[in-house]
């Protein structure tokens, strides 16, 4: 970006300020409210004059805090556990999607083989499927069909080691959710990475091949390092989806594998709308994406524009 | 295995994990669902245990007024949202396409809404729209105006606004990128010829950006059908069915009413609509490629 | 005499030793075999169950049985339960079920019939006093197979015990009523008149805040008015009568209430309706007794100490709702005996009193009359009186009710927000309900 900046009309700056307020405002509102007591939020005292309290965060994190919380009779929000579940699921999904997607994208770009166009076209088609549509069959399959009977040798071993009851089904396990997330994200990741791999000059690969490198070595040593920005963008997008997703996670999780979005929605009970705690949990969920945005905005934008804008 | 065979098999090896996972967790479920839409199916049964009912689910849905209303709401929502976001996004891009100090900070701030979890977006907006506690009504009351029943009477408008807030940045970023990759020569030429800013926009910038804009618009349209969590948290589809978009109705039919067969049939209807949009997009892409190839060939022939 | 003395000493000593031994043996209590078990229970996110969680440590202390609670919003809880109960081996040892799930679960044979637990001398506590349990609740929530399939009757049996049950009661702002010299309404006519008069007397204030949001909420609110006004959803042959004169009257009552209610009333769920009353925006509240605890909590309510309670107004008869939750043992549970012990403890006189003191809903008449409870919650006495008119048949508990309820709720919401004609709307509900009932086989015997 050139260092020359032009002088602008003051009205222009006013518009910019307004836009920024609109974009960031709700998030700031949530942040501020998470430090207020419910009474203050309900009475709508104007944002700035109040006594900040960390009570809401204490209530949310009650199962990981080392000290006793006086204002709570019992710890109902198991946020710590949910946070760990979310983290495991998001990280593993992202890692798997990247590795598998990268390899597939490379194959689609570099190798001419039978059915290449169909695969490419179908990844685009799969992208259009809404998660709600997947909900119905996944709900049925993960609970009833993708199961290992507890009578089989593997099933009975798992049951003896880890406890639990009934057949070993994918539903209610971390792997079940990870599997569907990886499958959902692969099309998009493959699509993004394809446009990056296309830009890697063939000559480099051919040079390496002539030096005697096998295809795997070419892939790992030559191509991968060159598409780092694409990998970063794909990683951020996959993590974001896995971290934020609610619908499939809520259908496929049981009480031990609840993720944070599920906890937040469950907390909006009709009897006791505790706005402060809700804002605090919302804030906690939003922190990783916000951190990503602040530190990796360039990668995100590259990822978004890849493929859409043919440079 | 000789290196030659290995090399020939390499693409398949590279492709295998992805294909296996997508087949297992995407294609098989989709097929299962299409199969399941012809049956009367309950969540506690596996497909084999359910009874065959032929096209009954489809016919019931076709004549079900709630389903029709849901489709109407979905279409209204998707079209409004895409139109508004395109206009705003492109407008903002045109406005902000200048050399500004701190442009990258601005861009960072603008993409924040997109990265926040839809659940949280729904949450914050539900708070803001709340009739007594929410900030919109509080501000209206403090200037003496009447408060508005956002999530009651104007529920659809309210969720459209929330979605516009979340996704306009997407269009904005893409349009900006497109704008900034336009050939400067054409713009310079126009300016030298004395075209005003407005004429530049209408006759040069927008036509050149068209391919990107159309792809973006179609992408956004496909995504608009997927919106669910925001609406779920804000209105749960109410009041009545006025904000029950198809995705939400499908999930309710499956989990609340426990009629998986009907939900599967509904999913198929939704997929058919989406398929139409995707095909349009693919066809459009093909046409673009064809035109580009033809232009290149024309230039080559001239030389 | 020396011998007699030492003999007596020996005799006393051995008697003391023997009694000590036998007391030791007798102290081997009913919970010993189960100490160390962990029960997994499924509860809804509901003020009563929040109170239950406060008293669970007491149970663990007394019996050595740990309890792990999975608390979910109650619609989610239902979905979860339906899934879990259908498996071969379930996760939950005790479930709190929503009252209209009673029909589904019993019909699908997923709940344990409690008869054999009460017959088991090792498990059943002779001082339980089941007659003290509130009749309306027991028959509405726990009993199945009786008259009409879901009411009291000679053919029925107990599958669950009411816990967290509620009836409806009228709460009103004593200060507003005193200020304008208003009489506490006892009939529906008086109630409706007041509901619209109050906004005129106190600008900005709603008359009665009620649930009205689409779906379950609107249906619930409608049914609250249907029974006292003499209506019923079905007649004895299962023909829908929801669109008869009483039904139209009830719908009109609801519309009047919502129109004269606070801002945004047409989209109120239960939480918003309560919130409106708690923040002082409405003068009356006609809904469940559950809210009493929150009304007197200064961190949530701005109307502490200003609220009086009266019985649900009378139409052609008195009939307040019966609803809430019951607890039952799933057929696929792992620790059924220990679960029964928990169930018994929670609903015993002692457990019921503890939960009432912690802010929950008592299931026994005696708890409502108890001095300690009344000292802490003076409204309990009126609630106790209201319970005598609790109507177990205010809402049919049949497996297809969910669908009919959803349709009723959505239609009523349209009446409230889109001004649909009431008779037309109810006629629509009745005809659709008839189709559903026909498909489910309810007209098999009347053909």
C-alpha cells in the first residue's frame, strides 16, 4: 500500500467512524455488559457509570476456579469442561482437515486422472449443503448405525476400560463430532488450497523431481512451504467453523462432550434470563475468533478472496 | 511396487483420505436421507426398521401451509439479505477505495462481525432488541420516541438487520479486493477523458467487477439458506412462523416433532432449491471461462 | 447376696452388651447397600430444580449416594430423554419428565412401574405417607392408565411422583390496588375488566402480563382460561370441542389480556412475562406458583413485598392448572433401586420441606401448612388452598397432544398478532386436531 495518503472530506471521516461503531459496537456492548450485574443491565443504566464486577465470569467458570464462590449455591455452568471439549474438537478438526484437504487439493491440481473434473465440481456442490440438512441423517446414523456392538471384542474392551453403557456409537463422542466437522469443511478447504497450489510454479516441482525426489517429498518439501498463507487462511476458517458451530454439535453430544455454543444456548432458559452471565459466556466464546481477527486479518482476507477474485 | 506404479497411484493415495471421509460422512448420510425421505422414520429406529410410505411425506409437505409459509419466509429472507448486503458492501467498497492511513486497521475491525459465532451474534442482537432491557428501545425512549416491538411485529426485518450486520463485511472485503485489482490503465484513461467519479463507477468499475460480484452474490445466497443459529437464538422461528426459515423448520421437525421422514423430505426440497442456485453458478463460471478463452483466442488471431 | 449382686451385675452387663450389639445391627440402614453409588439424573433448568440441587448434598451426606446432575432447558431435556430412553442401556438413573411426556414414556414402556418398589420392604419407607401427596398432581403427573387413559381411575398405576409441580395463581400488586381502591378479582369478568382498566389508571403499566409467544406459550395461556370458563379441549368421545362457545370466550379473554398488557406482550415467553411483572411494568400476573420465590428476591425483583396472592379467578367453575414435572425411573437405568431411594427421599415429608425452604415447589399438603415454611414464604398457605381446586384434566395428556398443542399455539399467536378471526382460527384447530386424532386411532370405537 502506497505511503501517499490523500486528504479527505471531514464528512468522510464521520462516515468511517459511524461504520466502525456499527461494526464493533455490539461486541463492545457485550464486553461491557459482561462486567455488569443483572440489576444494572435490566435497569439500563447508561454504560459507563457502574461498578464493574467479575461475578459473571466467576459464575461461568465456576468449575475451573480454584476458590469457592460465595454468590453461588452450586456450580451449574460447567464452562471449563465445555471449553476443553470445544478446544479439542476444534484443534483436531482443523489439523485433520488441513492435512487431508491439502493432499486432496494437490492431487486435484497437479495430476490428470480419471474423474478429476467430477471431483472438483462435486466439492463445490457439497459446499451448498446446509448443516440442517445433514442433521437428519447424521442424527440417525451416528446414533444407530455407526456403532460397534458392546458384545464385540473391541466394544467390550472399550466398555471395560472406559466405562459407559450400551453399544459404542459415534454419537456422544468427540470423534463423532470431529468426523462430521472434517467432512463439512473439506470442500471449502480444498477449494481454497487449490487456488494457492495453482500459483506454485511447476518448474520448482519439476526441478525437485529431476533431483530424484518422490512425489511425497515434492509435496512436503517444495509445495507446502510455499502455500503457507493459504494454509493459514484455511486453518483459521476451519477453526472458526468448528469452534462456533452449534446445530450438529448439539445433536451429537451428550453431557460429557458439550461444547461452548451448546452451553450458551442451554443457558438461555426461559425462567431466569441471567443477562450478565450470558454476556460473559458469549464473550468467552468470542475471544479466540477475535484474537485471530486482530492478529491474522491479512490471512483471513487472503483466504476469502482466493478463488473469488482471479488475480 | 515399482516407482512407476507408485507414481501412477499417487494421486489416488493423496485423494483417498478426503474421498473416504466425504463419502462416509457426507455422501452416505445424504443418500441415507434421500432414502429416508420415503419412509416413516423415528429417531429411535435405524432406517431398516422404519416403514415405507412412498411419496407420502412429499405430498403432505406440499399441501402443508406451514411448510409453504416457511419456504416463503426463507426466500424472502435470502433474497432481501443478499440484495441489501450486495448494495451496501459494494457501496462501501467504492467509498473506501482510496489510500487511507490505517486502512488495514479498518479492514480488521470490519471483519470482526463475520468471525463471531452466530450463536453469540444472535445473543447480542436479542439483547439489543429486547422490548424493555434492550438498548434500541432504551435509546428510543430516552429521545421521547415510542419503542418498537422488534422481535414481535417486525421479527423478519430484525433478523435481516442482524444478518446484514454480520455478513456485509464479507461482500465489502471481496468487492474491495476486486476493485483494487482492476486495471488502473482503464481508470486512468477514463479520468483523462473527463469522466466524472459517478460515470467511472457506473461504466467502468462495476462492469469490470461484475464477474466477481456475481460469484460473491451467489455464494452469499447459498450461505443465506444455511443461516439458522442466529434466528434460533433470537426468535426461535416466531412469532407464529414468521421467521421460521426452512433450515430451522427441518431441525424442529427432526428434534421436536421427531418425524425424520418428513424432515428428510423437507431437506430434499431445500437441496433442490440450492442445487438450482449452484448450477446457475457453475454455468456462469463456465460461460466466463468460455468467453475468456474466446477473447484470448481472438487476440492471438489478431497477432 | 453377693452372688445375686454379681449375678445381677453380669446380667445387666450382658443385657447392655446385647442391646448395644442389636442397636448396632439395627442401625444397618436402608442405604447401606447403595452407599458409594453415583446416580446420574436429568433435570430441567427450572427454579424448583435449582432448589433441588441445593439440597442434594444433604441427601449425599445422609446416604452416601452421590448424585451427578445433567441440567438442561426443558425442551432440550425432553429431546435428550427421548433419545436416551430409547436406547438399550441408558445414561440416566432418574429423570424429571415434563408432564405431557408421561403419555409418551408410559405408552412406549420406558418408565418403571413404581408398584414393585413400594412393595419392596427393604426400599419402601413405611413413614412415607403417600396420602399427603397432592391429589391433583399425583393423578395429573404420576398416574397413567386410569380414566381417559391419563387420569385417576381404578385401571391405573403409578409411574412417577410429582416433583416441581405447579398450579396457577393470581399475583397482584397490593400497592396499585390500594392506590386505586380496586377489588381483587374473583371472577373472570372482574379480571378482564381490571386488566384493561389498570392501563388507563396507571399510564405505561400493563394490566396482566401473560405468556403469548407462538407455540407452547400461547397454547398454555389459552388453556389456563379454558377450564375455568367451562371448556374442555375434547369431549368424552375425543371430539375436539375447543371451538365451542367456551373456547371462543377463552381466546377472547387471552386477546383482551394481551391487548391491554405491557409492551411487546404478544411475543412474551414465560420469562418475559415474569420479567415484566418483576420489574414493575405490570399490575397482575396469572401463571404458575413457581415464580413466588423470585418475586421476593431483591436481586431479581423490584416488587419485593408489594405482591399479594389470590386464587385463579372463577369462570363457571374453579379450575387451576396442574403441571410441572414429575420424577420417574427409566426402564433402561443402571441403578434403579438407588434411584428409587433418591426419589423417595426427595418427596418424603422431610425432603419436601427442605426443598420448599430452599425455594422449590412442595408436593405435599403438609408442607404447605408447615409453620416454618409459612414463616419464610407466607404465600404457601394460599397456594395450599388453591391446590384443592387444581384440575388434573385442564389439558389432555395423550401422545399426540404435542402436535395439537403446537398447532393451537401457532394459531393463537396469529390471532394475537395478525388479528385472525377467533372462531375461524379455533375451527381450523379443531378440524386439524380431528385429523390427527383420527390417524392416531381415537375414533376406532366410535365408528
